[in-house]
């Protein structure tokens, strides 16, 4: 059975001994391991059921530690770090030779982030090194935003979970790559506005991944077990069915089945999305219907996750 704790010192000792620990971050809970112990990093892939071709993000306590992992830190990266670290931004930079290729999935680039959650910071300070920490869920299922979600994902493990309550941001970090000979790219949308990132680096961000492998960007991802359908117009037959669940975005209609309304504010919606999916998924419904939010920029990361969690109704 997983063990919930609030003792960051004890969790740091577990990590040093090569064990895994789930840690809260402001985005989602991460399954942490010492990024310098290959056996521990491998256990992260095993426990998640994640393919080893899918690289991991190294979490650090302080910006200065980036130099221990990246061979060069370009000026644009420094400006982004100053502006958004600690926070929900991951930077992909050229990796130093010493960085385990288990962590980078064989690539010569490494992804780095300094999380803002006070308990993640306490754990990183006590640990004093880099921690890989992909989302603490089985591969392809919903990312956890509470200690309870993590325990539910790994019920048979003896995993220690540092319980830091509900995650404030609720969606995975924005990922920007800044590699020599390539344009700056936004590899994954997060809740940081694209325009704010571009303003700091002083140039537009490209979208596509170029020659970089960025697995974890599969079409099906972040998905509940219940077949989920995203709609603009709710289908009438489903409204009348008690076996259909509903996730509304500020304009709920009266319906027979269980329903949650996450409201029309993108930040609050993002913070509540995965918990709502866990809750509705547990009901064993026939279908889950998700009302699509407005098609504007503030909702871009949410649209990205909903597209991976559901099929869109015409
Ligand atoms: P997560 O699943 O939240 O741990 O995020 C990991 C994701 O970050 C991966 O699936 C990739 O999309 C991206 N990523 C991590 N490391 C690298 C890297 N070295 N190069 C390119 N993308 C990376
Ligand atoms: Mg994940």
C-alpha cells in the first residue's frame, strides 16, 4: 500500500537510497527518482509502464543548478528562467555528457524545470540534486492532482507520497526548446500564455518539434477509461440518459446523468479538470460528455488536453 507523508526530509532520504517518491508540484504530482541513479530512473519507467523512448524532465531547486545539466544556457533561456522559475515552465537545452541518456531517452538534449510548489521545493532542498519526475500515473492515464489520485494509480506499490494537497495549476508544464541551430519551439502547451513566453524571448515560438523526438505527445493521453466525447452541441439522447456523465464549462443544461461544472474561467477549469475526470471516471458510466470551452488562446492548453482525452463530436 502507498504511504502518505508530509515529511520532506524522510522522502529525500528515500530518494537518496534509490527509492521512488511521489511529489506534489504546482502542475501535477510527479513520480520522482534521483536523476543520477540509472536503476532508480529505470524503475520510474517500469512503475509507470512508460516506454523508455519517452524522455523525463529533471526538476531542480535553483536556477543555478541548470548548468550542472545543460552544456550551454543561451541568453533567451536565462531570460525565461528569470521570468518564470520557479514555475510551470520546462526548458529543453543541450545536455552535458554526464547526464544519463536514460533520462533523455538517448537524446543530446535535457528538459529542466524548477517547480514552485513549497513541498517540492522543500524536498529538492533536502535532496540537493536533480529529480526526474514524470506525472505519477500509469502510462496514458489521467495525471494526478492529489495524493489520493497517486495512491489510486499505484495501489499495490509501497510508494511514499509526499502529500501537498491539490495542485494549483493542474495541467502539465509548458515546454520550450532552445537548441543551437534550431528556432525556439513550444513543444507542449501549458497554462503560461504563449504571448508572455514570446515577449520574454523577443521572438515568436515555432510549433512543430523539428528533428526532436518529443514522445508523450501521443494523440491518446491523459485519458479516462470511460469513452469521452467532446461537444459544442450536446446530443439530445445523451441528455436523457442516466448512464451518461457530463463535464460542463459554465453553461450546464439539465441532464439525467451525473454532472460537474468547472465554470468558464480557464485557470479554475485547469485546476479542476483532472480531479473531475477521476471523479466521473470512477462511476463506470457508458460515456462521458465534455462541453468544449471557447476557442480562444486562454484555453489553448485545455483544448490540447481535452483533444487527447476525448473524441470530438461533429
Ligand atoms: P512529462 O510526461 O510531463 O514528464 O513530460 C515529459 C515530456 O517532456 C516528454 O514526453 C517530452 O515531450 C518532453 N521532453 C522531455 N525531455 C525532453 C528532451 N530531452 N527533448 C525533447 N523533449 C523532451
Ligand atoms: Mg504524463
